[in-house]
């Protein structure tokens, strides 16, 4: 797959670059460039990111960072079985526990919420940092919802992190998930309150909390420049009316 000329491979994280040092120099550069493309495209063009990840895997499947990138690219394309296999391979190589929540979410994607809940209760969760533990809580709540256990999902999300007034990278998503669960349970007033709190924390627009809040408030957005909208009655047409031409 083509690599833009401005991509050098130097853009990758220093830890990944260090992993690639086990490869011959030219090969390491090629792998690095493909990993950069995965990172660049994974949000806007997940299919493209997946393509570059497959190239990197063909070149260096024994590098943990490559397996991890392949896992995230597959995950972004809802290829959950493939993603889980790549994440497991990366974990075997490194012993790193950070991928535990996304591995559990892959189990959800494969229609196995009970397995995701088993993982949420495993000893590995205690080894996660705070962000990882919050992510695991989100996955567990999602698994509860998959099983039709709405109230259990709500309780799962109730935590010191949810109650805290400090804004962390996970705060908006946690509040959003809580609001969404409340709304699904028919608790609209509480849901509105928490969507509003999610908006306060969502500085980079990582959720659509503002749209959900507007929807609850009955606000409709109309495109003022909709070309298909009927013109106001009596509005002059292009070139003026026949009377104007006399």
C-alpha cells in the first residue's frame, strides 16, 4: 500500500521504535511507516488502517507492537475474533495487562457478554491503572446491558470516578454511559442531568452528549442552507419577475 512521502516512520512512539530495533534497519523503517499509517487512519478510515496493519503484520508478526496495532485495526473494523487473537498474542509477548479491557470488549462483540463479565472480575483487573479500571467498568456495564440487566449496568457504573468533580480523560465517556443507561431504564430526568455533566467534561467532542441533551430538550437542528427547502411564498426568482423586466 502506498505511503505518503511526508511519513518517515519517526512519528511513532519511542517505545515502539525501540521494539523495532530488533529488525534490520530497512525493514524496521518500512514497518514503522505502516504503523504510522495505522495510527493516522484508524479513526477516520478504519478500513485503510486495517490494510496497513496487515502489511505490518506480514513484515514483522513477531513484534508485540505490530500485533497490538493489528488488533486495534481489526477491532475498529468489528473483526472481533481477529482482534482478540492479536491482542492475546501481544499480551503473551509482553505480559502487559493493559489490553485486558479491550479483550473483554471483543468477547462482547463476539456475543459472549458472560465471558466479558468473568474477565471484569478477574485478578488482572486489580493490576490495571485507574484509566484501565474505568475502561473495564464501562465494558462490564455494556455486558450487563447486552444481557438485558439495565439496573445492574447502572449500578456497575456508580463509582468514585463517576461521583468525582475532577475531569479526567475518561470522565466524559463514563458520564455518557451512565446517562445512556439511565435513559434506557426510563429515568429521563436523571439521564438529562448526566448528559449535561458529560457535555461539561467533553472538551474534545469525543461523545455526542450535546446532541443527546438537545434531543431530550426537544431541540431540532435545521440546516439553514438546505437547497431542497421550499422558497418562501412570493420570493423573487433568479432574474426577477416578469413585471420587473418591463
